[in-house]
C-alpha cells in the first residue's frame, strides 16, 4: 500500500463522515420543524363554560334530612327510607353514584338530571339481618360543590320475639 492510497482512503472516510453528519443535522432540523408546526396547529382546549366553573353557579342539594333514625326494627325485616332533596343550584343536578358503606344497605337514586328548583330522591334499604345498634352511610356523588354528600341511616335491630 502506498502513501497515496492511504491518503485517498482517509479522504474517503472524511467525506463519508461529513456526509453522515450533514444528514443527521438535516434530519434534526426537519424533525424540529414538524414538531413546531404540529404544535402551532393544535387548537387550544375550550375552557369550561364560566357558568359551570363558578361554585355559586353549580347544582346544589337542599336535603329535607340527611340522617334518619329508624328506631327499633325487627330482625329480618328490611326497612327503606327515601331521602328527598331540592336542587337549589343554577344548573341541572346529576347524581353519578350512590354507594353504601356496606353490603347490608342498598341505595337507589334519581337517574335523570334534576332541574333547578325541582326535587329528586335517594332511597336506602337496610336489610336488618344482624341484631344490635346500626349506623350506616350512603355516599351520594353528584355535580355539586364538594362532589359528595353523606346520608346516614341508624337504629337498632331487635331479635324476633321468642313467643311468636
């Protein structure tokens, strides 16, 4: 191998490196251009309507009562209470969920939106299977300030009379 061949190989390697570097730089510029153009074309998200965003303009519960005491009830006889409310807010009230704190209580609720000034309800049925004092809750989740309300059922389950 002569010196001229060696110089020729070094020049070819240098040209190859320069060519690869140019392609890398060009690719980076193209990628950056696409990223900026894609970002520029994104439309900003629409803000939520001002009416719904302000706490004073939300739906709001006004319960007749949030705690019900059944007193003494017989074992094995389920009891139900209907908690009634009025939507005193400015937008329709939508209950998304009513969840009992245990398996011994079953809630049911108004599924349709409750317009401002109108009434709705949440029913809670307690199965009264175990003897003793009880204090159960139902969590009502809705589009109201704070997101949820707790309803309480309480009382005492008495053993069936042995003479019957």
